[in-house]
C-alpha cells in the first residue's frame, strides 16, 4: 500500500501543532475561548483575533514531553505584538522553569512570521528580546528546535530568534532572512534587491540555499511525518548540533573571506561555505581601514572611554576597557565607517561584521573574567537600523545579529552587569542585537533619541498606510511612537536622564552618565537577577505599560500543568 504524503506547509498554525504532537496528547493553552486578543488593534480599526495568532500546545512527540509554539501566518502576517509575543516568551519561560525543576520539556517553535507586528511596534521589540533571552537560557537544558515550514517564513526580529535555536529545520518552501524583500527594496533600492524577482528571493533566502550555505541544519520535504521525524531526530540525540550563534570563529572567518566588491552568487557562497565546514578553522582577519567616525555613538564612546587604548577588530565596532571608580567597564559602540567592506553598513548600521565582532568581544570578556570579578558591559546605542542589502541577506545578517544577542544574553547569565546607554537612535534589529538584551536601559531625554522597529517609509509600505495615518495611530498606541518618552511608558527603561548635552557633551555630562551607569550596576547586583523580568515589574509596566504581557504570563502559569 502506497503511503501518501500529508502537506505540512498548507496546514494552519493550529493544524501544524496538532500534527507534530502524538495523537491524544494535544492540550492547547490560552486558546481562542480564553479571549486573549490584542488590546492595541481595535483602536486602529483592525479586527483582532481571539488567540492573537499564536497557538501554544503541550503534549508529547514520540513519548517525549514537549511544548509546541506555532505562529499563524494568516493573521497579521504572523506579526509579533504584545499578546502573541508574551505567549511565546511566557511559554519558553515556563519550559525553562520545568527544566530547572528536573522536568525535561522540549520547546519547538513553528515560524510563520514577518517579524514585529508594525501596528504594535515596540511591544514586538520587547517581546522578541524576551523570546531570545529565554531560548539562550533553555539551550543548556534541552534542544530548542526551530521549524520553518513555508508560506511566509521567518523574517525580522524573529529570524534572529531562529538563529539562536539549537537547530533549524526547513522545507524547500521555507524562507529565512532578517529583512523582507520589500523592505530591502524600500530602503536600498530595486537595483540592490528586486522584491518581485522570485528566483532571486529563493536563491538568496530559500530553504535549499539556507541549508547548503550553513544557515539551517535539516532540509526536509513538505510532509508532516518528515517534519515530526526530523524534530525527533534532534530530541533523541540521533542528530546533535552546536548553536551557530556561538560559532564565532567559523562564521567570522567565513564572512571575512568574502570579497563583496562584486556581487556574489548563491553558488559562490555555497562553495565558500564548504571550506569552513570542518572543525579546523583558522581565524581570518579582514583588512579594513577606517576613517574618523561621527555621530552620538562615537562622541559618547570617546567621552566615556576617556582615551584608553581600543581593542576592536573592525573600525565600525569601537571597544575599550575603562574604569568608573574601581569598577571595570567594557564599552562597546557601533559607529559609522565610510570605508567598510560592506557598503550597506557604512552609516552605523549593524551588519555582518558588526554582529560577529560584538559577539567576539563580549565572549572574550566572559572568558577573561570567568574566574574573577565580572566586568560590566555597557552597550552605547546609536544605531539607525540593521544593514539592508543583498549580500547581507545572502551571508546571513540575521545570524550575525543572533550571535551578538547570544553573547549579551550569555554575559548576563554568567553574572556580568549588562547595561545599555542610549544617547541616539535605537532602531529595529540593530537595537535587538546591540542593547536590547541589557539588564538595565538608560536613555537621554532628547528629541534625537528614538526607539522603533522600522523607518516610517518602510512601515507605511508594509502596513499599506500613509505616514500621516501612522502618526495618528501612534497617538492611540504609544508603542508605535518613535520618541523616547513614549517608549518609557512601556516600562523597560531603568532611567531617563535630563540635563545632558546629547550632541556635544562635556565632563559634567560624562560624570552624570557614569553615575547613572554605576547606580545601574549596583541595582543589578542588589537584585541578583540575570533575566529581563524587571521590565515587567517596573512602575510603568505594572501601571499599564505591559498589562497584557503580565496577564498572559499569569494565565499561562495557571494552565501549564
């Protein structure tokens, strides 16, 4: 009797979760009848959905206890807002709690998402940071498995979370990339990336290319049983993988071996990757001559580091160890580099070199301090965005960003006080990579300090609204606004500093910020917490800024067992 295949790609998010779990074990948490819908959509004239597009189900896979988190791409493009993001992060946090109690619970995330839901913007950024933090904390206990079946794929900040997982399973129909084709075209132009060129898209970010170029682990056919078998091969240890976000030497050498002055073909990338697949990889240093950079990030790096020797390996990532009193601090800033090898990251964007360089130097601090006092790590944040470009997607900018996220989370988990100081822009995947994983966020109260997920032009194109309509919506939903005062209302800031000259600071301004950093370090040490839960217990969060995030976690806790 011939066994027919059952498509996994064509299933809904709920059907996918059901097919993955053993018959009779499916138990859905926070389902449609719990009525957990986004409170931020209806004020914008958008019909909400009663499960907010994320299905959480517990059960077993071939007898192994698991929690499946499935994103429904048919609702709001699988976008991550406050409720949907809290369901994912909260479920991973509950799985971690189980694992720490000796109850092994395997998390499996089914990706079908364009990233942050732009109608909730900064709620999505906060949620994705919490999802990434939970994944890194879970990995020492159990494999965290990402499955990217198809339809939409995994884009935006959620591609970074996929890059943090223990292993990635993809079908040929799956796509994995930080920036969607339309966004690249909007930001960089059609000559950089034609969003209507289907062969270009699949050749750059499709499942076959991702597997052969080292950014996915298992490529399977579109068949439900094949998906389940691939997941179980990881669960039972028949196939094991080292998370690529920690493979800095290998991927750093891979990126540095590229010569991007001419357009690289997908075939060329696959051939190059084959040279770096073995365990015996020598680090390759790329030659890059930087010029004096400008901007708030550089200004404040110079002021705070106070002339101590720098130790960075690329001109766009400035790194120095200095002291505030007797407290050792490693300052890290991403700055402009007019001569960068990768033109799309010459204006302070976080790109390929930047992500891997941040990861390298954060992890070096972790290793150097392993048996001694843990220095503080301060991310100086003035980043306009991640880098948008063909080479960036082809060479895995999502993975470079994931490496930086992984390093910052690991530093936090290892006991390093991690602080972000925001004197300028903190936008999109760049902020997720450089700054959002800090224990404490310090920002200047200044019109030039902005936090958001995307430029207004791209947000308007993706949501099919005018910029004026977006600005009207931002008045109803503070998470959509760009200004730092609106971001403060969400409860993530430790302090918003007044009376400081943002563009031309002097010694007095330095003293104020150093005092803020030192106070934040003391607060971290007194709290003794290595996670991001302070963002849910701050006065602004409790008074309403994260009300839905808190409610979701409370309900998950009630329904979990």
